[in-house]
């Protein structure tokens, strides 16, 4: 398997090779990184808006019974699709993407997707037995097509990211959701019931793969060596394992809380966490997804990569702290408008969850940094430790109250963020000690403010008080950061492209 015949004209790989970091000028790095983050932000906003609209319409057409059955049946396929993204990340972080490695990655992608589809089909009878409905098993077997189809476009998706084709990737996912959602609504209206959700899931996977194949029609015509297969499969396995642990750390604590504290507590926790996940996906996901190909291209210069990652981390804290305060202050208003006064205890949990946003912002770029540095094993270990902490602390808190359990979950997020930082950028403390100390000080200050919001939360029953307090907090924050933390303000500007930094200087001069 060592021979590697040349590829055809449409399947050239050299242009996908990651160039040395020295070939990237600083301003080009910032411009490319900003472009990736902006396009990722556009993607997640369009994706969330489409999902919310389709979710509401389909749920109203189907009713609770059909919708619940479909949700149970499709969950394994959705988890599989999420796990398969580890293969895409493995392609992005590879220094030398030669024909043999591409062929090995494609074989790994197809093999993994087919294996997951087979496992879903095999587990379908057990799900039917547990649920007590044969339809659930039939739906689950059909949903196995989704990971099987998704596997065909994983390598192409990674290669598009390596070429910084952010606009294509930003359109791909929302377009797939829109196409699949349209079919789902049509089938639900025509009376196909739970099958409409399965059709949506399969069509979303098929459409996303088709877009990738059309934008990057790479079909490796080469064989690969055992070494290339070992490298590709090892990286993909670690990153897929981390994806699974991420899903588990979000979902298993909810199930454990429901088992220990009852469905009402689980419902309050789930709603608050769903709102937190919406904010996290808008604020944190674009940073992580948009920067991975940029970090991978800079991986040849460790000091340069660490310096840029630190600037991004500091800028993320400075920017995300304001939405964190808003999320906490406006929690009662959001709950009252969205779901009604019967769910007002959810606002207390939301205020607690708001405390996770500053430390999450501090490490938003760390997973991409670690993937680019080929530290997938360490990242996997950190995710496993966070999952263990979440399960332990939520279980401990559940014996008292859902609010205490929420504090436990928040503490597990702190532990996870601390592990990520200690295993990645902590070594930069010698060079950037004052900057890191200021960043931690700002996080501590914002956390104290969020604790104060929680302690005096009953004062926010009035919308006028909430709006006035947020306006005062925003004004104080904007005035405080440049004066008390000038290094953080400067790092935030340094993380931006040159033309954006010039605008900031003009604004300060005016």
C-alpha cells in the first residue's frame, strides 16, 4: 500500500498544504482570523434562527407524542454526526496533507460513519423495547442514513476550512437546515407524523455533504501507507472521542438531575441550560470554529501561536463579559416573556449559569489551539475530567436543590476551563505575566458582579430596574477597562485587523 499514483487535475492536494507560519504576516493573520470568526458568527446565527423557526412549526404540526418519539429515535444519529466532526478537525490540523493522508482520512471517515450507522441500526430493537413502541425502532433505523451520508463530506469540509473558504462553510449548514426543514414541515402538514423529523435529519446530512462535494470535488486516487492510516485514524479517534465527551458533559448531567431530583427540577435545569447554550453558541462557537484553520497554519511557530492565542483569549474575555452581565440581569425578563411566570425559578438558574461565560470566554480559543498543536490526547483527557466533575457535583447538589445542583454544574465548568488553561497557555505566564494577571483580575471582577446580581436578584422583578442597572453597568465597564486594565484593552485591539485597530484609535482620539 505504499505506492501513491498521481491525482487527477481536479484532485490536487499541494494547494491544501499548510504553509509555514513565517509566510503569514501579522496583519494577514488577524484579518483571516477575523474573517473566520465573522463568517462563523453569521453561520451560527442563521443556523439557530432556522432551527428555532422549523422547531416551532414542526412541533405545532406534529403534537407532543409524535415529536417526542422522533426526538428519542433521532438522538443517536445526531450524536454520531457531532462525533464525526472530529475527523474534519483532524484534517484541518494536519501539517502536511499529502495524497496518502487524504486517502487514509477518507477511508477513516467512511468507515467510522458506516460503523456508527450499523451500531444505530443494531440498537434500534432495544430502543423499541425500552420505549414500548415499534415505530421508534423503525425511525431509528432510518435515521442511521444521516451519519452514513455525513461521512462522505467530512474530509472535503476540512479541506475547505484549510483553504479559509469560510463563506462556503457558513452557507452550507444553514442551507442544509433550511432544505431539510422545508421538507419536514411539508411532510408534517401532509400527515407523515414522526417520519418528517427523520426525513429532515437525513436530508440535512445529505445537503451538507453535497455542498462540500460540489465546492471541493476531491476524490483521492491514491493508496496510503500503514503509517498514514495510523496517523489519520489515531488523530480522528481522539478528536471524535472528545466530541462524544462534549455531548455527554452537556446531556448526562441533565439526565442525572432528573433521576435524583425529579422531572420538574430537570425541566428547570434544561430550560436554563438551553438558553445558556444559545448564548454560548453565538459568543463562543465562532471563536473556536473560525480560528482552528488559522491556528493550524501558525503551528510551525509555537511562540507566535501562543502569543496570538493569548491575545484572542484576552479579547474574548473583554468582549463577552458585557453579554454575561446582560444575560444575568435580564434573566427574569427573558423567562417571563418566553415561557411565563410559572417558570420563574429558571431565572435563578440562568443567573448562576451566567457565571460560566467569562471563564468560557477565556478558554474559547484553547480547544482549537490544542488541536492545532496536535494535543488531541490532552484535550480528550480534559474533557473526560470535566464530565466526571459535572456528574459528581450535579449529583451532590441534587440531594438539596436544583439551584445547588446548578452551582455544581457551574463549578465543573470552572474546573474544565482551569484544566484547559493549565495544559495550554499557562506556560506563557513567564512572558506575559502581567497580561494574564490582568485577565484573571477582570474575570474575578465580573464574577463578583454576577454573584451580586444573583444575591440581589429579587430587585430585578421590575423591567425598569433591570434596564437601568444594565445601562449603568455597561457605562461603568466601558470606562473601567481602558483605565484599570490598559493591557487588556490593547490586547483586544491587537487581536483585530489593522483597519479595525485604526478605527479604535480614531475613536479614542475623538
